[in-house]
C-alpha cells in the first residue's frame, strides 16, 4: 500500500480543522491555546481510513498569516493538497498565499473543497466556484474538481472521500531506494522512553536499530523504536508520518528544523546555487545582496541573495542565484524551498536547489550562467554531466552521486551509462571523473613535470609526494593515486620507484656536466671494491654540490652506483668484482664468514660488513650464525 500524505491549505477560519475532524473523526488541534482561541497554531495530524481500505495521513496547517512558516513546514512532503475555501468568505489573502506556497513546493496533485456549505445557498456556491476558478488559473489546481461540503451536516463528505481514493491512486509511489531523511517538526520526551522526534519521512527507508545523525549538529544516535499512526513498526519509508524514539541523545540537543538521516547523506551547506522564481503578484522586489527568510523542510534560516545576472528581481521574474547563510542548512540537490521578504515578512517566491556544494561565482559571467543552465536542464543527462564536472577530481563513487543527487537508481543508471559510452566521463577504479577534469589535470601535470625535468635533467623524475602536493593539492590521496596510475597506464607518464616522469623524458646531463660525470665515474672506477663515503667522493670532485648530487642520483638510477649504506656507495664495476669473489668462495665453502671475506678482499672489517649486510638485505645472501650463505631465487642454495 502506498504511503500518502494529504495536506490542507487555506485562509484562517475556513474550516480546515473541522474538515479534518469530519473526514477522520480526529480533532487535529491538540494545544489548549488552540482550543481556547479557536484557531490552529501548530500543524495537526490525523489518520484517514478510506472506504477501499487505503490509509493516508492528513496534515492540518494553520491559516493565520502569523503562522505561515508552520504552514510551509507542514506542506513539506505532502502528496495531495486540499485547498479549503469557506463558502461564506470566498478566496481570501491566505488562500492565495497558501496556493502560491504549494506551487513553489512543487505539489502536483490536489482538489478544492468549499466548506460551510450549510451556511449559503446553491447560487452563492456557484459564485464562490467562479472566484476559485480565477484564483487557481495557471496553477496545478486549474481544472481540478471542486467539492462543496458541510463539516457540520457531513453533506458531501463521503463523495469527497471517494474522490480522495481516486487521487491517491494517481499519486506516484515515492522512491524508497533513496537514502532516508526526516525533517524534525516536533521534539519531546516521555518518561521511560527518552527523546522522541516526529516528522514526515521525505526519502528512503530505515529500520529500528539503525544509527543516524542529527543534522546540522552532527550528533549521533540510534533508533530505539519507530511509530507510524500510533502503531509501533519495524521500519518506515518515504511518505510515512513517523515518531522516532532516539537513544543516546538529550531532548535539548535537538530542535525543530533539524534533520534525522544516515551519516554522510545530507549536505551541510552555507551557500547553495538555486533557480529562483518570484510570485507573479509579489508586492516586493529582490535586490542583489538582499536578506531573505528561507524555508526548507521544517527549517527556517536567514540568507543573503547574490543574483547571477540581474541587479534586481521583480514580480513574475526568475533568475539564477546563490544564497548564502550564516548558519548551515541541511539539504540535498533538487530540494525545493520558499522565500519570504525580510521585512515586512511576506511570501514572495521560491525555487529549487541546483547545487548544494558550490564555489563562489563571478556575476554576469557567461561560463557561470551556462553551468547554471545545464544544472537546471530538463534533460537529466545534461545535469548529471555538469554535476560530475563541477565535482572535479572528487571521490565521486556511484553511491556518493546517488546521495548527492537524491535520485533513484532506475532514473540514474541510464544517463550515467550514456555519458560513459560517449566518454564524456570516465570511471577510474570506481571513481567517476569528467573528461575535461582528467585532461585539465593532465595538462597541469605536463607543465609541472616539464619544468621539473628542465631544472633537474639528471633526476629520473619528480618525487611522487612532491607532485601530489603541487598538482593534486585539493584531491584526496586515494583519488590522486588512482589518477596517477591511470595516466601511467595511458602511457603519458612513467613511474620508477617513487619518481614520476613524462614518458617522453630521458634523463640527461646538464650542459657542461659531461666532463664532471666522466670524472666521477673514473673516480669510482679507481676506488674498485672500496666504497668511499659521499664526503670522500665530493672532496675529490671538482664540481659544486648541485652537480655532484645530480650526477650521483643519475648513476644510482641507472645502476652505475650501488648504495651499500646511507653514506657509502661503490661503483658497479667494483661491486660486481666483490660479489664475484664472494660467489667463488661460496662454491668452495658453503658458509662464508666475515673474517674470511675480509682476508680474501684485503680490506677492513667495516667494508666487509657493509657488503655482507647489503647482500642480506637484498636477499642475495642469508646469515646463519656468524656465516653468510648464498641464496638462489630467494631460497638457500
């Protein structure tokens, strides 16, 4: 059975609560002050059991202009709107404002109910219908059925229920494979239970016992129990009115406007890129840098607007903008919101979140506006491609994309496959990166390595850690490593040990260093099996320290110089001679002792020890007691 939520809307004293009572048998006004004053202040909730067995929830919202923010909160997540108009009053200011809010929130299904039919005659009902038809023109309620009813005599109530059944059948089932999210609209505690929050689940499914995070505070908790329509359940899904008993967190740590979700599935944003639309009859103008009231889910924040290509936004107009907040909001891409003028407070527009993790933008910039257009595209493939491009070389797995975009897999997979087939994006070890970002990083790397090779022609390449710091400073290490391997597999770069070089680069000698290189090679050749220290070698070198370091590194990389210890190195010719002598000894006598090798080579104990310990390290030999045994293929001979 689908989980459907119906929301009332309309002017104060037009009978929304009485209609809810007539439909469900439950009075949605629960506060003493509401009963004393005869008006709805907080959103009320009731269960409607329809004749066909379908069960739906009803959210009854306040109609007074002072409580419009509660109405916006109550309308978040509803599937069907009941616009209520009193027969003795007709369309009133909050009728229009509530209808505007429903449109801004993207509600697509609904009907109009004329209440208090018992107070007027049929002729007056027709007048009210004409009034309503004019008010709902060019909205989702244009052409929608209008039901005159009396909550006192119950006339028309059963017919209304029958039509609700029809509307419920047309409501699209919510996507349950999105990640769970619930905006908190009420927080309280019960003795023996602890902290309880209520709200309407917007997305996904979650079960009892699961760990959750309270956004934006980041505090962690665990679901002790779940209730839907006053019954304990094991799990809840999108569209269900829910009470969650949270463990390990005090009531004072949660407030209305917070969001309960799984860890890492909600963006904490202090700025968002949006498509912003002004109401056609807005009495106020938005100027660039204006402060506004922002409503999203059950949250209300103050923001400053930065219009991308206009200096002001007038009634009926729309624009791309960036909204900036002093305190973070908890959102996902494609969420809808409502804005109200800062002072005096009045509903003036709303829109859709295009990017919840944007950069700062230049105003009146063609490239920025083109990016906004792609994010706002009706073709989801275009939007997805642009989001991947904007994410740069982020750790953008399929799961992260699904969460960020708040989209179901069945809607996500086809456009992603198209982009991969077109090679607009590439998948590198499970990470999705736009081709433009791959090419841009490649170009940067080429420039950096060319400069490095020009300045260090004797070195085999740039240290990998150094390259990461310069070229991939804003990229996670795991992603940079995957990209480096990708570029190597492509044949663009070469990796040797911990050095990276362009594949086209061959280490050479700086101009004028050829003679110095020959000099150093001759020196090590004359040393033979004796390994001089780096200091001794430099003291016998006619060049400067920079030339010495570059030439010795080149010789090491080429295998022309063997580093026995941190300080002592031997030329290849002398090394092979010493190793050959040891092998001859090992043939005659399997176990060779240090003193025996020393006497054979006629050098000091220190040199003998350096050679033998080096061969042990590189697994040419293996020590047994005081002797060393030659290995063959990593095993004892």
